């Protein structure tokens, strides 16, 4: 289908871009999702403001954070390919004391390399990746007026739903498509957001919210705001991360289930950790009950034993509510968590 | 003198008797040990460079500044009645040239027995209107301005609900959703006898999904009318069939129609005749006196471009304790669309793969509210082999026999359904080569019993036609500089047809390959050639090329004899070698093509040749075996195919390079079928959910296994004078069964529904656990 005519303007500064934003003027980053949405006539903004022309949004670097550690600041327009090639993400550049190990940023690196295809990663930006629309086959079908698009009904709920949500679903059951968002949630990343009122910082955990009766979106980003930067705190000494994703196809496919773990290890004992799930909820999902099991009693930390893994695997499916065709995702999620924990050991 | 002869030709599992004109002299087949210098050598595609540099012109590249764009308005419902349509607003828009629909029909109203625009719209994507505009943007805006009122009707979206007791009719006037209640049946011996004689019986049901062709170049035509003459660029596997069907549809003389398809971006069985968009583009070009394109977009390709039909297959096998089959029974239900005709020969493998005194097949085709299925690379045999070879493995397990030994035990030297010998059958060699290369007999040593990834092995057998036959013709023109042009009315579907035609011509001419140019893909100036389907192209056309060359050389030899001062010598006393004509009794007596041509001035030697008949009372078939090694992750349900050994018996291999790539391509296409491809519909709305290349998953290179390709490569000199049979379809046939059998071997539970996705694996493992 041919794309509907639209105006296109280049912004040179963030302020200029924010000024232009409205319901009918949307920001254009890599375009891998937005332009496809427009071609499918699922959205039809009158104009696009191009963010590629804003130099500061392309910056990526290690910058002073807290007193003793450094964090990684990633401009929202950094492409996934650029990010995967960055020495800090590859574990070749120190971000904090004792953090110079390949595994400290591995969760992000692995998540990026499991995203889409090389061609898409060359175009897609990290900021855009966090704001992707769902890939749900009802949402993407122009003939189906699903709830998320403003309709009355979620067609997945009693439909063909093997790829849909098992955790916290309703009124929408479309899974969140991002891999990097799951990794960044495990890394406790935060976002710098700029709007007409100035700038604010928000943790990724707060940024996403499941859709509810009032809101059909999944983020707290206002229509006239931009994500300008993604901040990843410096890993503590002993940090190890892992991202495991299962999809039907080896490349260029979205997760049926994914697990991101960022853990601070002391020997084979987990001192602290964050666990996030992908492909199973409308947003990147924090699995706190799994974290609790893995960290054990603060007073008597125990090594990551098979018994602990078994309990974590039990815990990960505690709150699931499968639909007709996605019951397998419970087994799958448990399997993916086991894989991830095996790799962590 | 030409004579008429009857001959049998197998096409996609059906054996047809054709009357052919035999006009050629008997030409000696190249024997198994013939010394050939061009044929049999790995030869890069003669059109490889234009293909990869973008210089090859496809139908989608046919464009001029005055080209108008034709687009369809399509039904957004699985089943509806067109209540009202009003296109006045669209017609008034600047840049819109014409709009045709039910109430405003084109000058030719019917095509293939139906109106081009109907009141009943029995599937999503059914054509409601055709609109021609200056460009695509205007066309789409104008389509949106057409006012349409639909009355939605009850629908059935696939096999199960179309077969249900209270199923709504797919077409309002149809009494039943069965295409033919009698079905297509075959029987030898009796089922009762087969059961009586059996010590062991297995009875399994298999299901396969609708699978889309996903041609890289979508379906489409571009038409340009000049005076009374119509030229059509058509993305097709059959330029001559397109010409014929256009002449019929437009009631035009055939000599006023030219069809061009020099390159086609995939067809796989879905692109043969002219289609409604071809006819409408032609009519619109005549009406506007502009060239008009009608090219489907990706979504339309999924909605109306065809698919391999879905199937439900029940296989019952009976056997003696020693593995001797007493019964092969195969019942199938095929899921097609609203205008679908009887489905493919799904029972073909059950009839012919193994010796069994008792066999029965019965197939029924069921209509649902989708577009009709189309032939798809080895129609029926991919589905039928998956089921039969899955059941054979289940039987082997029941008998505690090696799956390969069970197949060898029931090996047949005769065609069971035709009760004739084969011209040649070297399946046994294919089994041996495959087993050796896979390390089949020592596989247990490599089985990973611990760990998450479980390893397994499976194999399956392929039978298919591919013998080809008449009619096919060729013209060879020998130029005065010792180059040659070979003309055929065929097209290169991507299999390398153009290259093998050049090889065979060069071989017979005794010229190097680069002195031969092949002209195909254009009905103008070329003689009749067959469509590229049923794996028949090579075996039908290359013998015709040999005959045409033979005809030209005979004339050339006459002149050469005169020039070598032996005017009375017969032409068969000469042969060619590297552009020279050589006197057989004394090879020092020779003269070059160029010298002969110089002597006779501008004279051009023109030879014509036709494909002769097939041998009487012999079946011509291709055979093969695939062996697969897989690993299955029992935690995540992922299936990884590590290695495939693919061995085929297609007689002589003309070009090992393109043959090998044909097999690698077939294996990977089949890999998608077994692991991920599926056309999915929403039960509530009847709409297709996978009408794009994201939700309809094709394999990527990251999924591709190592494919070890081998050929038995012995000329089948009974089959035709080149000794070769087709390879277009064989490589896609046995892989799904081999992989499914390997998965069953790995995890100990058989998955009988395709595709084998992680959810199916995990559900099967869970069911197994809960049973224990």
C-alpha cells in the first residue's frame, strides 16, 4: 500500500522537535516501525519531525554518574547496531570499579543481537525500540477494530492467541515487542524525557504501565515529549547478565518468551539481582517473586543451587493466566528461565 | 514424414495419454558413459550476472512514462453479498481513468466461466472493482472513495468448520462444501485382505496447514496495446499458456498476442495462465491506449495468490512381523477455497512408494471461504509423503525395526499403480549414499542422552514424476561466424533452465558454451514450449534441443562433405568438435564452422526439433531420500535442524552446480513448511492474520541447516535422449517427513501436525509427561 502524503521537517535541536510535536505531528527516528504503520494505514500523521538531524541524540558515552561509578548514557537516536558495537556494551571499556568484564553488560548486548535482523538494527534506534507499537496480528490488521486501536473488543482474548499475554493481560493482550527494553529493565535503566515543561528523569520500571480502561497506551510519555537519552547505571563489581529469548525463527522474529537477568554475584551466590520477562506481558515485566527466591534470605545467602533454581522456576509462573492457545508459554517461560539461570551459573 | 503417436506423460501424479506428432529421426541417447564435455560440468548460470546486478528485467520492471496503474478494490469480508456500489466520486477524481465493477463491467465481462465481478464475494480479497489511475497514490485514494455496501454472510474458514454438519455453504448455490462427494479413489487388492494378513497395524492421523508460495516477485501483468497487437509482460511459469488463455478470454487471434517473461521472481506452481488482473490490464490498455500495470502488493499476494491446501490425512498400515507391508491405506481431506477445484494427488506416495498387495487411497476436497489453492511445488506429494513416511516410522517403531530397513524391505522395482517397470530406478543407491553420508548406521553412538538438547535422526523417501514429454519444440540458428542461437518458448522459473539448454546445445553442437545464446521467455519468434511445472521442463526441452541441433548439423555436414571433396558422404560420417566438423573415418579431415559459413556466404543453417514420445509401458519417475539430524530443546520446544543429507536420482545431472542449488533451495523451503509456515485465519471474523512476511514466517539463513547434496547421477537412457529427469520439485518432497521423524526420534513423541513449532513440542511433551 502506498503511504499517505505527509509533511517532513528536520529538527536541529531537541527544543525545536518538542515544539513541533502534537497528535498530528510525530517524531521520526529510524522509521522501521512508524513508516510501516503508516504504510499499513494504521496511523496517518500529517507531518513528521525528523530526529536524525539532532546531533546530541546520537551521542553515546561513558559519563560521570555517582561519585565512584560511571554510567552509560545512550542518546535516543543511537542505532541498535551502533550500540552493539560500542566498547562499553561489548565489555571492553570500564564503566565502574571491577565492572570490566564481558558479562557485566552482556544482558544488553545479547538482547540487541537477538533483536530483528542486521538490516533493521542498522536503522532502528534505541529510543524508537522502547516505543514500538505491538506486533499483535489483530492490532496490525487494518480491517480489525481491536480495543488497543480504539475498538471495543480484544480479538485475541477469545481468538488465535498463541503469541499473546499470560501475565497481567486485559483489556489488551498484545505482548510488548522489545528485547532491549527487557534487558534495560533488568539493568534498572532510566530515561531522560524532554517536553514543553522541561526535562524529567524516569526509571524504565515506572515508564511502562499496562493498558487499562482509561489508557490504551503502555508508557507515560506525553504526546509532546521525547525520550532523549537512556541511562544505564554502572554495573557493580561481580555483575553478570544474561538474556535468553525463544522465538519460532532464528532471526528477525519477536520473542515467544524471553528472560533478562542482571545479577551481582559473589562466587556462585547471587547477592542481588533483577529479573525481567519479555514476550509474556503487555509491557516488559519485572519478576520480583523470582528475584526474591534467587536472593534468598538476606541473612543467609546460599549458592545458586538446583533447588533454588527449581523454586525460582515455580515462582515465575505463579501469577499467570493463560488464554486458550498460549498455555504452553508457562512451560516455555519456565524453560527459558532455567536456560538463563544455567548460563548464569 | 511426421506421424501421430500416443504417449504417456506423468504430470504431478496424474498420468495422461497424449497424441503427439513425431517428426524427428531417432537420435541416439547419450549413454551412461558418453564422453560429454559441457553437459555434466558445474556451470554457472548464463544469466547469473544480470540477475545479481539488477539488470535482469522482471514484469515489475516493465514501466514507461505513460504507464497507468491498475489497482483492485477487494472484499474485506470472508463471505459477503455486494449490495450497492457507487464509483462516481472516484471517477470524478483527477488522474482517474476508469473504474470497472459489477454495475459497470469491462468490455469483456467473463473470465474462466465466471463474471470478472460477481455479486457474491466468497472470500477476503475477492475483486470488487478495478480502477486505473495515473499513479498508485491517486489509485489508492480513488479506491477509498468508492462507496460499497456489503451484506455479510455466514462463512467457513477452514477444513474443520467447512466439514461440520451445520457448515454454511461456501458458495450460496452450492449444496455441499465438498468439491466432489465421490472423491478421488484408487484401490488394488482389498483393505480387508490387508488387515487380515497383518500382524501389526498402525493407524495415524496427520494434519498440514495452508502454506503460501510467497513469491519474491508478486503476481502481476503489464499490458501494452498497439494497434491490433497486444503485448503482455506477465510474471509466469507458462508464457504459452498465458498466450492461449488470453486469446480465449479476449477472443483474439493468437498471432496478435505476445507474452514476455524473461525473468520471473518465483512461481512455485502459482503462476501459469493469464489471470483476471492480466485480462483487466489488457482491456484497460485497449480502453486508455496507454500501457497499464496490474501488480499485486504483498498483502494481496497473501490474500489471493494461492497456497498449498491444508490437509487431514489418515494413514493405516498393516505389516507382517518381518516388516512386509500387507496394507497401505490413505484417506485425505483437502482444504481449498471457494472456487477451488479438486485438490492435488495427496495419495500419490501411498499408491506408489512401496510394494503392498493391498492399497487404497481416497481423497476429498473441501471448500471454505478463502481464495482457491494453487499448485505448489510437488502438490500433494509434500503433504502425502509427510503422512505416509510418518506412519512408516511409527510402524518401524512398532516392529522394532530400523526405519531404513523397513523401507528396503518393501522396495519395489515395478510401479505398483501402473504395474509396469520403471525406465530406471536407483533409489537403493540413493538410500546407500544417504545412509553413508549421514552415518545412519552408527547414529546411536552420537545420541546425546543427557542435556537439554535431545538429538534425533529421521529419513524419508521421495517419488515424483519429472520424466516430461512432448510437446516441446526448439529452433537452432547457426550463424555464419560459428555462433548459435537456440530459441524455445519456455521460461526460466529460476531453476537454471536457460543454462541447461545452453549446455545441451553447446554439447551437441561441439561449441564452447559462450558461443551459444539461448532465447526464451518470449512467445514472439520462439516455438511452442511447455509451462515450467511438474518438473518437466528439462526432460521435455533438452531432447528437443538435441534434435534441433541434429537437424542443423545435418545440413551443415552436407556442405562440409562437399568442401572436403567427399560430396557423397552421408552426414552421419561427420561429427563436431570445438567448432570444427570432423570426418569420422579420418579425423585429420576437418573444417571449421566458420570456413563452411564463409563458403556459403550469408546462409544461416536453421534446425528445428521436437520432443519425441516417451517409451511405451514404462514409468518414468525420480526418486530420492533425505536424512535429517535434529536437536530439540526439551525445555523450550525449539527444533534445530543440524544437517540434512539429500540424495536424488534424476538420471543424468546436466549441471551439478544449479542442481545442487536447486536441492539446497528445496530443502530450505521445506524447512519452513515443517517448522514455521502457516496461513492463520481469525475464526471470529474469517480474516487472514498472516497476510504479510512478518506473521507468515519463512526461514532465514540463520535457520538453514548444513545441506549435503548428492546425486546418483546415472543417465536414464530409456527416458529420453539426454538421460535426465526433472529436479524442480523432488527436493521439497521428503524433508518435512524426515525432520518430523527425526523430532519424534529425539523426544520420543510423534508430532503429527505441522508446523512443528515450540508450542506443539511443549504441548506434546506435557501430554507425554501427564500420561506417565
